[in-house]
């Protein structure tokens, strides 16, 4: 069933306009009587099209349910900036797996070092990738890709969450399965770029409360690590 996202919804009078209406009427060529799902804040509104005009689609609400694809935890991925094609893959796959927000981080070992202005130009495309992945995977929200921030700022934001972890392959780490996520609502996951993190960065995160975790003895590429971490986290919190 086609899915369309809106920021606000009036249950007594559900209508779609703009790009959504254009896509329904002209691209999908849908007709009155066909079913669609409107998603708002993690809630699925299953509807039937009652009327289509040139710029508006009128809907009849049939069922309102919590989106089953949405996890019961909010995960923010703090991803040290890799090369752009790798970042696009990370966004697509982690959205499919249940991430809530993706925050690009500029760490010391980032090979790709875009400035704020250059990266801002890429945000439209990156958020479009997140939107398409959300539709494809049946999500109830569109996870947002945020502007790039410094490593120090990322650590500060992680400290405000219920639990945070940093993927670090050197000494001092524990298995992901040993991290306690009982009763946790918000989680931050900090993952390095192609060069990982240096010791001082790891210590800064640890001192702010982040748990050092490792994913085993195999060395994973920077685009593989977040996919693996998200899969493990969703499994450990019964969201898989």
C-alpha cells in the first residue's frame, strides 16, 4: 500500500496536497476507492481515496494504528563523515533498520572534510534518501539527516541521552551484548569514519558517559559498522 508522510493531520478531514497529491493523481494514477496509508508521528492512518481533484486528494479514514515498523527506542546515529557515497549507503540502510536521526560528525581522522556550507548543499539529497528508505521499509516517520557538527558537540549531545555507546576497536571495550539497555528510551551510537577514532577522542566520549563497545575481531568497513551496530541494537532491544 502506498505510504505518504505528513507533519500534521486532521482526522476528521484528511487531505493530501502538493507533491503528495501530484504523485497520487499523476504518477501513480490512483483512483477513488483505492487504499493508501498516511503516516504522521509514528501513526499509520489507513485510508480510502474518496475524491481526487487537480491539486487535492480527499481521503476517508478507515483505521488508525501505531506503525508496527517503528521501534520503541529512539536511536541517534552520530556518524563520523566518510566519503559521500558511503554516507548515502549508511543513511539508507540505517533508516531501514530503525534509526531515528542521523548526525554527521567531523572527527580528526575523517578523510572527507566538507565545510558547513558545502555539506548544507548535500542535505537535501541526503534527506531525500532517508525519505525514500522510510517509505520502502514501512516506517512511520522520516528520520532526519542533520547538519554536520564537531566531535565535541556530538559528545555533548550524546551525554543528554539515556544511553550512549562508541564503537572503538582498541583496548577497554566490551561486547555490545553486555551493554544494559533496560528501560532505555533514547540511545546514541557514535561510529568512526574510514580512520576510526584516536585514543583522545575515545577517552573524551568515555568520560562523557559513552560505553566503549566492539563488534568482534573482524575489521569492518565504516559503512558496514553502523549497519551491524543497528542490527545488533534492534535485536537486543526486541525491535528486530
